């Protein structure tokens, strides 16, 4: 063991003392640090308490301030779940939102975007240029402006929501607002309440949103169409407007007075003579009963869409008519209506909901007095059904079976053999038997191989009970009674298809050609008599023949005309109409005349009092619009090619023609002083011309540039200085007609008087836009000359009548059916006693009496 000397021991001792001292120092420093940490923790806790107190005080102050200013309070502390805030206790709570009364809003569609917005003040973003309709009052810019997609919450007050345990939380965007009240004298610092058009992320609302907001401070209405804002300036003397109120309908109503047109282009067996002396036919969704001699009409209007077929009961008083499917899946389902032609009362409605697309043909039984009715359904297998139509008001279906995979165009009951039915169509003729157990059996007609036609187009029965059929090869075929074989074939009677065969009372047989327009008479044995006639080519081919009184015949043609006369003296028109889509319609400014024009290249002048055609002219251009000059001296027609013509209404001569672009001319309007004319084109421009030499010469002043979509409507101011226009993207712009420049301050024209109101997007027509409108639903708008009524035509075949001005967003109206296509134009006559409407694809014109 090593021994240490005294000095070494002393050295180690001092080292140990030093180490102990160091440890004591370290321990002391550690204790000091711990104390400082504890002190800091206490101070942090106190500061946290003070911060919580300050936050509570600030939140209370903000709530009071928001309550005074009508803004939404900041959300309470907690998390948000599906629009419901959950506080620290976990109990769902809802905010109490107080709403400004000045910014009333009528929400017409619910929106699908989020409901939460930031409650902290945000800085308003810059203005973004758009093609929209929010007009700038600044003269420095001619562009339309819309707010940036990050609105300040100060501009988005929410409606008052009273908490209720059984109702889910709904944001303002998903609820219909109502009139609220706040204390008077509150300083309203923001112009617009606008949570109806932006969501939390600042995106424009979905296309189903349609809202209106009225600003009492500057007398403007902000309307939203598919999320786009349109600011409409009311007149200076406009009284306070509450969009929540409902405007009543007008005291006047409409009554259908006359229907112009006939559907012969694509329908068969649709013309009959009734014992009352009336011919019965259809166009659009109206069945017309027209007495040609007395020149009067009656109308059966029970259908909701296109009527496609017609049949008359053996007693000649009851009529059956079938329609196709329409817009409404419930009210416009395909069905057959059986009705009384004297009282026009509906007796039965058959097959509603059973047919898929429509009813193509109907026929009453004849051997048993008309107790049964057969119908052909437009379906992939072309179903045939037989009904006991007198059993209840919905009838009773006795039998139903697949008829043919090929098209079926006609059905007829045998006049002598009970329960025998014949159908025909593409590549076939079929003979059916309905047995006592109500089962249908079919035998197909047997053709010689080389004689089988592509279509069997029509059917008739002679006095012996033989079946006569016409076909697409121009042949007549006689089928022996009770057989399915050919008894006799008469070849090449017509050049082209045979569209109609009729057996007259005295036994003679008539055949009519759909292409050659010839009407040929045969004797009872189908031998030619040598008597025939040819209708004029501009009337089209023959679609159907109907026997009149004595030797009179009625002829329905493929160009939608009805002629009357006989084979010896010829035929004259009883009904004329358009053949293709009709868009142009204009009433004469001083006479009871109106003009129509369509895609069939026809310009027609009508007399509204005599219900007759003054003249009809082929202008060799597909027409889109038509307009009279202010004095009625000339008639202007805009065409799809960009050309427009000016005609003398008396001589029918073309006085002038011009070309502006290659897009369709959508609208033409003459100025009230007759010194200028404005043309709105689909190329987004408005062309303005100076009118000279009483409308015979025109010189262009310029064109108006500013719209970002095609022009739809134009109006002139009464002083002929200004124009207002609507476009396809829902803009309302104003123009100085002399300079062809845009008026960038729409408020400067708020008191302008307008000579017409064909623009549907104006302050005085806010209420014509229905709930769920998407901005293109209304095709036309018109104001009566006395300024008491307004009328619209829409995409759903409705003509609507309002009390003018229609400034309430919720305005009731009288709505009328009759058209089966989009109503392209409506116009009041010069005295306001009648309203005219054009039916687009249904090719009809309707004249309504204003009661």
C-alpha cells in the first residue's frame, strides 16, 4: 500500500474543498434558475388571464358594434361543424344575426355553396373587368365592372336567424329573406348586401341563384341572373320599393281569338269536316274548329304539348286527339283526350303515363258504334293499345301489345267487321283481330317480292269492306275483305308517295300525291275516271283529303296549308301558315296589320281583323326578325345571313338591302322620329343607319361596340337620342345613337322615357323573371301602347300577362298555354286590344283578345 506524505495529503484536501465549493455554487445557481422559471410561469399565467380578459372585453365590444351596424358578429370560440359552432362546453350554438333593412333581398333559388364567412374586417380587393352587367357610373371607363371575388363582410349582412332546436342551421344564402327592422338613424356604411352572390371563398354563386336587392339610397335594383349581377336604375320619382311584397296580376286577361297555321308537314289524317260545318285540325297544342264559310274559330285547349293525331267518332260529334311528351313530366305526359266537339268538354283522358314519347295515331271503332279506341304509342316497339274509352274518365285498357319494330304511321278499325284493326307503316301492313278474351292476334300482309314498298303510307275502306292502301312507290293496293293478300294492284298512280286515300259517299275513290300534288279520282272498282287536279307547287304536296259538302274537298298540304274547292274548279287557300321556325313578328304602328317571317323564307302580311293573309312573299332568305318603320311606310326584315331587306308593304318590292357581318340580324328597331334604324346582330355589334327618302335609302352612321355577347333586344328613347340593349350574357347597356358610343353612366338615363319595352332586362320588367329563370328563358317582352300591360313569351310555351310597370321582383301574372314550342316573340297591336305571339318550332301564330 502506497503511503502519502503530508504535502500531498494537504494538496488533495484543498482540491476536495474546491470541488465541494463548486458543487455548492452549482446547486445554488440551479435553485436560482428554478425560482426564476417558476416566477416566469406565474407571470405568463397572469398575462394569459389578462389576455383572456382583454379578448372577452374586445369580443363584447365587437358584438355591440356589429349589432349597431347591422353586421354579423364574430363567431364564438370553438370549432365549426357543418355550419354549426360548438363552444367550449361542446353544446351547439347558433349566431344571432341582425340584418340591415335597407338592403332587402328576395332569394328565388337556394344555393349550394358554403355558409361561413370570416368575421374580421377585410380589405376590399380591386375592381375586375368583366363582360357582366354591373354598370360603372364612372365616365372614365366604358367597361362593365363587377366587384372582386373577395367581398368585405361589412357588405354582407346576414338575415336574422332565431335559434330553434329542431331546425338545422341555415346560412343566409340558403334562406329566403324577409323584411327586418333596425333602429332609425343607424349609419349604413355599405351599399350592398351581397352574401347572395358570393360564398366564403369569394366565388360567384351557382347558376341556380336568382336574387333581387333594392337600394333605397340611390333607387337601384340589383338583379342576379345565373349569378351575374345586373344593376338597374329606377326613375328619380320612384317611391320606396319593397322586393318582399307581391304585386297583383293585371285586371285584364287574355282570350285566344285566332290561331294561324296548320300542322301538315309531318302529321297525317288530321283534317275532318264536322256536322257543324267546321273543319277540325290541329297546330301546336291547340285543336282548331274552323268554320270556313262563317270565318270563325273555336279552340280545344286541353292539351299541354304538341298534338300529333286526330280521330272523329262515328257520331261525328266526339273527337279524340293524342299528344307527345312535353316539358312537364307530370302534366305533359303523352296521352289521348276524348272530348265533345260541341261543348269542348273533356270526356276521358287515356294512357297518361303509359306511352313513352307520344301518341302517333288514334282511331275509333266503327262497326259497334265507336265504343272502342285504338292508339299507337311512339316507342321502340310501337305499342298498339285498345281502350274502352267510356269506362270512367280514364278509360280501361282492354289490350296492349307490341306492334312493330318499324315505324307505324296509321291505324284504322274495319267499318264492317267488328274487332278488326289494320295498321301500316315501314315495310308492312298488318291485320289485327281482337278476340273475346281481349287478346290481339296479328297477320302480316303478303306482298309480291318485287312489289313490296318501303312504306305503306295510308289506309281507307271501300263500300265492300276491302282495304285500300297507298304506298311510297305511288301505288294503290286493294286487299280483299278478311284476307291478308293483294286483290288488286294499281301501279304508278303518282310520281312519289301516296299520302292520302279517301272513299267518298257516292263510292268514288280519291288518291293524293305527297310529291306531285295531284288528286286523282277513281270509280268504286278503282278504275281511273280521268278527273284529276293539281294543287299549286308553293302550297306543297297533299298530306290529307277530307270530304266536304257536295263536291267540296278540303286538302291539307305538306307546307302547312289547308285548301278548299273541287276537282273541276280548283282549290283556294282557307288556312295559310309557316313551315319552319318562326321568329319575326311585328304589329303595324297604325293599322290592324301584322307581319311575320321565319326560316321558311316566307314574309307574310296578315290582317288581324279579318284573320286573313294580305300577301305572302318568298324573300329567298331565312328570316330572323321583322320591324315596321315608325310611320308604317316600310317593312324591314333581318336575315340569318347578316343581310337585311326593306320592302314596300303595298307593292311588295324590295326598296333596299344591306349586309352587316355574316351573323344573323337578331333585332331591328326604327327610331320614333323615323330618321334612324338600329340593328342588333349576333356578332355583338349594333349597327345604326340614317333613314332617307321615306325609308328607301340608308346610310350607315356607325356601329356600337361594347357588348361581349350577341344582341337580343333593342329599345329607342322617345326623343330618338338613346338606345338601350340587352345581350346574351344578360347585359343592359345604353348608347348615344348619334355618336354610336356607350353611355357609361346609366344613372344619367334613369328618367329617360322609352318608346318601347322589348328589352326584358330593365328596371320596369324586373318582375317578369320567374323563379328558377336562367336568363335565357324569356325570349320576348312587349308593352302595350297605353303603358298598362306587359307581356312575355318564354321557352316553356307560355304567354304571360303582367300589370306594367313590373318593378316588383315578385309579380303575379296570368299565364296561357297553346304554343308547344318556345314562344319567340310577342307584340301588342296598335290599339292594345290584341296580343300576338309566335311559336317558334310549332310554326303557329296566335292572336289573343285582351279582355
